[in-house]
C-alpha cells in the first residue's frame, strides 16, 4: 500500500544479519518526517541488535537525500556508535527506486547501471564532492 506521508522504519539485525525486528520509529508529512534518536537507540537495545538499517520513503519525490535526511542519518549514526551498534545503511525508498545514503561514505560507491563507472554527477550534485 502506497503511503502519502513519510514513514521511517528501523530494521534490527543480529551478528549474522538475520532480521530481529522491524519497527516504525517515525512519521511525518508528505515531504518530511521526524525520528526520535532515543527511540531508535531504545529499539536497537531492546532487540539486542548488533547492526541496524534505517529506511524511509519519499512518497511524492525522488530517491535523493535531502539535507535533513543527511543530518538525521549522521545524528542517528553517532548515537548508535556510542552503544556499539553500527548503522549499516539509511535507505530512501520511492515507488520505483531506492537510494542508499551511507554507502558512498563507507567506500561503496554508486556506479552507473549503463557503464559500470562511478556516477560522479550524482555525488557532485547531491553531496558536493567528486569521487575518484
């Protein structure tokens, strides 16, 4: 069922990347959603997760991270780091596509599906940086 507002989910994984639980941790409007960092940390601890993944939708948009998406990702990643539970990824999902936010920061770069080359235009446009 398509959502008409942004919804944020937390996927908690064990050491073998087996799903322990998937919980909604935030919701908002058509173009923004709030997430409680405390709730994310509490859910990760309650599930005894060793790693987690965040995912949220862009109901009427592109799978492109906004400034707020990048800020929330960094805040949640830092909070989880203090309890020893790494944030594996934060995914943006649309009806027809998805985009990872953390992938390029961890050395896993987005490549063009046509050429296999690193998609430099993507990184320059949305992160203001060049990739080699």
